[in-house]
């Protein structure tokens, strides 16, 4: 036998206005936190890209020096584009790399100084920015003779 339920006795299955307001507040707080992390992620990505370009450039410069010989090698300035390729001029370059052989007391043990040479590489970026807005990252590396 079927019983009819009157509209007065139906159970309510809808959310109350207070529950909707609380859930919207929680969702908006989470979305604001995620939006704030986007900037941090972009900064970390740019920093990682610069570090990768600098490491690749340092390896290239050191291999050129090892191939051409260290003796008689003087300071050299290179310009690096955003894609990591070398350029002959500063126009359009993202990074300036200045490689300088370290002479005199290089910090190497005396017995090792006959086999290795110390090189200082300064990465200055952005290359086209005014001097007071540039960042300099200095790397020291050794090259075997």
C-alpha cells in the first residue's frame, strides 16, 4: 500500500545560505593562495633558466680555453642571447659573460697550479640594463692544461 507524503513532512535536501557562504569563503581563500604562488613559480622558473644558461656558457668557454690553450689567453667578453647562443655584440643580448684568467696567487695548491689554471667568469644580466639595475654572478672554475 502506497502512502502519500504531505509537503510538510518532506525532508529538506538543499544547502542553507550559511553553508553556501562558508563554502564560497573557503574556495576563494584557496584560489587566492594558489594565485599568489603563480608569481613565485614564475620567478623560480626564470632563475632556473638563467642558471642553466650560465652553466652551459661556462662549460663552453672553458672548453674553448682548453682547446685553444690557456697560455696567452687574456680577458674575453661574450654576449649571450636568451636562447643561450653566443652573440658578438650587446644588441639583443640577455647576459654579458666576462672571462678572466686568474694570475698570481690563484688559491690552488702549488703542486696543482702546474696542471690547472683558475678562471673567473662574471655573468652580468640583464646586459642592456643600466649598471645600477644589473645583477652580477661570479663563478670561479679551473681548467686543466
